[in-house]
């Protein structure tokens, strides 16, 4: 079997930019992420550990209080 790897892979620039923006937030517990920022359980759990609230796109009515 021949396995080919792309020259570049990883997160797209949009996700990288979003994570960079989240890194600038001093009080993550006051912010809510609507929808799934990235399909990566390690990144998602890191955001939760930092204090970000996350709401599924279909759960608009259940938004927690945030600024």
C-alpha cells in the first residue's frame, strides 16, 4: 500500500485565527463559543479547561450568560 501525505496539513487558517483570538481573551469564563470551533477533542477539552462555555449550534435557546 502506498501512503501519500500532503505537503501541508493540520488546522485551516480560519481555525488557527479563531484559536489565536481566543488566546487573547483574559476571562474565558465570560465568553461562549457557539458551535464546534474545531473537530478536535484535545482542542475542545483545552478550551473547556480554560473556562470557555460551548453551546451546540442547535441549542440556541440554552445560551449561558456571557458578555
